């Protein structure tokens, strides 16, 4: 996942936090679920826990 997409996700999470009254002192973890289809049509799912850190800029 590229820097721009990470930054966008972090901006959206800021809005969510502000709208729901959460505190910035609460740890936030960004997971990524990657789904890929093989040529045979089977799906491969990868769960990347704590995939990236919070991006400010």
C-alpha cells in the first residue's frame, strides 16, 4: 500500500475519531486485507496486521 493511500486512510480515521469522540491517546492499528484471485479462480486472502504507522503529512 502506497504512501498516498496510507495518508488518505489516516485522514479518514481522524474524521471518524473526531465524530465519535474518541481520544488520540487510544492506540490505533491499521490492518490491510489483501484479496487476490489465482488463474484457477481461487481467492487468496492475506491479513496484514499493523500494516502501517499513522501518517501525518
